[in-house]
């Protein structure tokens, strides 16, 4: 399951953040990071998935 979340984080960072933390602050932060700068959004999503 974690491998699947890592793959999702690479291609759809907000979805990975949502699956990991729900509709919390980190989800909305990831939306902003992904909209403005895709790579930081991807890194943030990977960090959330690996941290959990």
C-alpha cells in the first residue's frame, strides 16, 4: 500500500496528501504547492507518505 501511495505522490501529489492526512492543513498546502510549483508539491506529498 505504501508503494502505491509513493507512486501516486509522484504523479498526483494532492491525491496522495488527501489519502494520507485527509482534508487537513497539509492537504491544502499541497494543493497550493502543486498548483504553483509542481516539484515542491510532489516532494511534500512524498514526505507526508514516508513520514506516516
